[in-house]
C-alpha cells in the first residue's frame, strides 16, 4: 500500500512538501545552464579590468603622442622609452626613436608634415573604451548587447596591436617599449570584454534596441577619434615664410661626374634625379635608406650615390675615424664590376654594420680580407692605387660642391633636402621636391 505524503507543519522548513511533490513531473524541463546562475554572475570585475587597462593604455598612448608632438618643431628631442612611471626620456638611438621615425608611426605623411600619429588614434580609442567600461561598471548589470559592443570595440586595438607588432618585428626591426605596453593593455581590454560578455545577462526575449545601441556606440567612438584628430591637425606645422622646405638647403654647384664615381642605387629613368652622399658604415645612412625605401617614394627617384666615408684612413677632412673601415667598404663598392654588385656590397655593409665596425677597430686588414672573401670579384682591385685614387676623386666631388662634412645628404634635382626634414617630415617635403614644388 502506497504511503501518503503530507505537509509537516511542525517542520522547521515550514510548508516544505514531503513526498512525490518534491520531484519534478516527467514533462518538466531540467534546469538550464543559465538558470543555474552563471549568466547572472556580476560582470563588474571583468569590466573593471577593461577600465583599468584602457586607462593605462591611454597613458602609454599619450606619452608616445607627446613625444611625437615635441618633434613637430623640426628639432631633435629626448624620447620616453620606458613603461616605468617617472623614467627619464632618452636621447640618442633607441627602439622607440626608430619606430617613431619609421613611416608606420603615422598616416598621411605626404599630405601633412609628420602626418597623423597612430598613437594619437590609439589614445582616442582607449579614452572611448574607458568611457564605455566606466559607464557599465557604474550600472553593474550590463545587457548582453552592451557587452557585445564593448567586446567588438576592444577587437580594434587588439587587431591593430597584432598588425603593428608584426610590422615592428619584420619591417622596422625594432621594438618600442611604450608600444609594447599599448599592445599588452589592448590584449587585456579584449580579454576583459570577452569575460564581461560571457557573464552578462541574456535577455529572455530578443533585444529590439540592440542594433540601435550598436550604431550609437559606433558614432560615439568615431566622435572620439574625430575630435582628437581635429585638435591634432590644428597644431600641425604649416609652411612659413623663411622656411625653405621644398626649396631645399643649398644646391649642387658641380653635379657633373667626369671621373665616373657615381654609384647607381636604384635607377628609374622616369624618376626625379637624386644623388645621396653616404658612408656605407654610417648608422644614420642605413636608417635613412630604410626610411626612404619604406616611404614608397624611392621608385619616384632616379637614385645615385657619392661615397663619402667618415674615416680618417682616406678622408683628410675628418681628424678621427667616426666609422672605421668605411674606406675599405667604399673602395670595394668602387671596385665592383657592375652597379648591381656595388649595391649588393652596400646592402651587405648595412646588414652587418656593427660587426664590421668592430672588426675594423681591431684590425682593418682583417676586414679587407673579409671583404675579399665575401666578394671575390673585387679582390684584385681592393687596396690598389686605382681604387684609392677613385675614392679620392669621390671625396673631391664633395669638395667641389662645397658640401658639409656629414652623412647622409640627399639632393633632388640638385637641391639639398634640409636636415630637419629627413625625419618626420621626409615624406611631406620629399614628395614636394620630387614634384618640383617651391
């Protein structure tokens, strides 16, 4: 006989059913994953992570933008290259300076002097993410559509961090510490937004306002970027009376080459004729060559070079060897049987520059033996009176044109590119010199 189950009024859990009613009917659905409470867990913690990461990212982006802005006066300044608070700015070469001077650090360089820095755009995005995440943290229970938009918004800096990290490693060959901080904070924003999305409430029915919210968010984000861009453009230096710019800083008085000492770098008959005064072991020449090639202006130039090694072994205009071994490499280039071989020697010297400088400091004859082994085609010529005489004629070409003792120097259509325009203003000024602007 089946036992009848009753409600025990004296039970300390008053009104609890005793018996079969404790069990669900066969046609009742089992508890869902969302009903268990996972989707209703507070999303404030991951949203707070997004807020904190976006604030730190904004600080890094602002630091990089401030360094970029300081160079708009066409002078050289120290650069902050540390994520540690209070760290002093660095002068001289650094990964951050190399990245800043690369054409990837800003957009529209050929239209505006210096262009619009990517770090400024990153600053606008981080400020927007901080605003959105702070609003959701304050509310505490964001909708799935709101965290979904935040997740999509954090995908932009995360994706750009991957792209620019790849460019820094492959195209630029240097890593900016502050930029790395931006990459890390972008990743933290993305992870925090993903967690907030998973922990936010799913509406019981379709959210009819989700699409409208998404559109409003996109407009707000674009507004942040547009506002900062307009502010930046208001401070971009404009050509002033007395500034030479595309007019150049001097001209070649004797550009002819009766001695045949010009080296072909990249001949383009339809391009603007250009002559670069360079030292094959000069770090600044290597950096300038890399910036010129990356600027996409190279194909618009008919490029030749005059060798001017800053090495007292052959150059009587310098008292000490700034770049020991440069005379030996220059001789090898002038001995090359073809212009293609000369360019190959230059690229080899640029690639192994530090090692060659150290080798020449220790023993220049050893360096000459290294060059002969690497390029057998110049072995019989290197170090001979013919090679030395040709290098002297190359140096005399610079004397005949009354050129300052420095490298690199670039002449386009006989006009010298000003030193202050060889960094951030390279694309802006050079594009106008190529086009014949005055």
